[in-house]
C-alpha cells in the first residue's frame, strides 16, 4: 500500500533530475562551442618558426675531375761505384742534400791507382824509345834498299820491327789511359743536379764495381701520378691545370705532362703524369715528398648550373631536401638531386624550379606543411654574388 504512494513522488524526482541534466548539458555545449570558435583561429595562426628566405641562382661552376694518386720522383738516378776493390775514403753528402751537376759526392783511396798510373806512364816512355830506335833502323834500311847491302828478308825484318814498336807505343798509351780513367773514377761526381734521396755509402768499405752508393732525384722534380678510370682518360689533355693536395695539406697547381698510353687490365685505370712546380729555395716542390698520397682536381672548364645555399639544404635519411615557401606561408618539403659544391653553394640537378622561394635559415627544424614567419635576411648575406672558386697555390715560405 505504501509502495504505490511513493511511486509518483519518485517519478517526479527523476523527471526533475533529467530536466536539470539536459539544461546543464546544453549550457556547457554552447559555452564549449563559443570557446572553440574563438580559440581555433589563434592556434592555426601561430607560426612554427621564424625564417629567412632565398632563391636559387644560375651561376658558372667549374667542371672538375677528382682523382687520387701518389707523389713520385720525376726521374731517380742511381749513382754507383765504378772502381773495383778500392776503399771508400770520404763521403761528402748525406740524404736530403741539394747537389749540383759535377759536384764531388765521395772519394775512394787512390794510392794503388796512382802507382799503376806511374808504372804505365813509364811503359809508354820505354815503348816510345824502342819505337824511335826501330824507326831509325828502318829508315837506314830504306836508304840502302837498292844497293844490295841488305837482303830482302833483312829489310822486311827491320820494317816489321818498326811497325811492332809503334804498336807497342799505342798499347802502352791505351794502358795509361785506362789507369787514368781508374784514377778519375776514384772520385764519385753527381751526374745531374738534384736532391740526394738515399745513401748506402760507408767510409772504409771496400766495394765492388757497380755497387750503389747514392740515389738522386734529378733536378729535384716531383710528379703526381693520378689514377684515372679509362672512361675519363679521354677528357684529359697535356697542359690541363690540376690542383694537387698532399696528405700534409700542402697544395700546388700542376700541369698534365703526359697521359699513359696503356690501361691496367686489372683496375681498368690509367696513369696521368702531372708535373709539380719546384720551389727555388728548397729545390723541390714545397710541402711535397716522394711517396706521399695526393688528391687532385683537374680543371676541365665551367658550365652554368642552378645553385642554392648550403644552409637551405637539409639531409634526412640520406636524401637532400629543401623547404619551398608557398603563398599561404606554409612550407613544402621537396626532394632534390644535388651535384657540385663550390664555396657555400650547391648545384641542383633536378627537383627544383628556378623561381621557387626557399627557406634559408632554420630549415633543419621544419616539417612538411609547417606555418612560418618570414623576416628579411641580414644585409651581409642577402643576395650575395656567386663566383666560381679557383684553387690557388700557397705563398712560398
């Protein structure tokens, strides 16, 4: 009986709660819609980054061919002993010395050779005296040849003795000349001007003929032997300018002297011989040593190219990108194929139009579709002219 009396009251309470809940929901719904409509424009209008812009430029870039190779002596002379069985008495030069053609490098003990020269000189004098006597006898026989004083056999004997005596004189003179040559060879002279690159001569050593004493870099000239693939050899001609950088960091401008007529069948590459200029003060290319590794760039002219600043290029996942600024101040990420690099400019091979406006500073912090705020670039870097960078030889120290 009481349960049926409470039922209408519960219904009324439930209805009141439902009406209140609907009213509250409608109030918050209107309030949220108003806040959203006023807050959304502010969120979308906030830029992700403040940037400066730039444009691609067309400029003349040098065409270069890069190669690696070794520094070597232009020609290396081997200086050996020409005297056999003589003691080395004096060595006057060492490794690294600059020598001139005909300069004394070493000297062998010549006492025994001097004695042989004196003996052979005496033999020449003896043979000369015998030849004079034989000639005088032959002259008398010729005078009396028609008188019958001497028989024909005797006349022939005197004439033959004259010829034999003269031959002995020539033989003695030849022996004397040989000993004089031995005496001359006791002095080891530089066959050409250059730099001593190796020394094996030791004072007091008794050496056989032909033993190497020194090695000489002729005229101090060095060359760079570049290894170039067979497909690129045809582009190189004698006289081509090359910028060669040694492992020490020294750089010189050389010229191609010769392109090898053959190609290695194993590596399919050929040698290009590049002459390096010699420093008059040191007698060799400054900063370069034979046996060093060198890297060079052959100058093959120039060509026009579309370039962008290096700072506008972003490398992600191994690919190069730039950010193009659109009319709505949003950016689009564009993938590019890059080429040559000269100074702070990079060549664009494909993927970009010449009239595109690009993000210059801050590109590394952007993502595709970001809204940006553009500010003017600093006057020192805005519209900076682009010029090809030519390698130059360092000043002589």
